[in-house]
């Protein structure tokens, strides 16, 4: 069974956080809308969403993978594990 841990973004080094944001922003299926954004614009948007608490960074321990999730969904997932 999978287990998730919330990773506070502010606890990561700047280079590590930037690398995670760039990797997430460049995943297949992350281009939405009529206007294409640059990688810098995408990572800036993700960073602001993390700072505002709209997104959470979760680490899935079984597969050792991380993901950004909408905060409400992430909190529900974390609550379900308790």
C-alpha cells in the first residue's frame, strides 16, 4: 500500500526545488490553454502556487516518486492514510 509524505517546499534547496518544478512543468500533458508558456513562466506559476498553499509537494514512499497536487486533494489523500 502506498504511503505519502508532504514535503514542505521551503525545506528544499533552491536548486532542488527549481529542478523539481522544471521536471513537473515539462511532463507530457502539462500544456493547457491557447497560449503556450515558457518553462520559466510555468515554473514561476508553480512556485507561486506552492507559496500560496494551493499546491503541495508529496512523496510517495513505495515507488519513491514525488508529485505536485492541488492542496485539497493532497490533504484528503494524507487524511485517508491516518
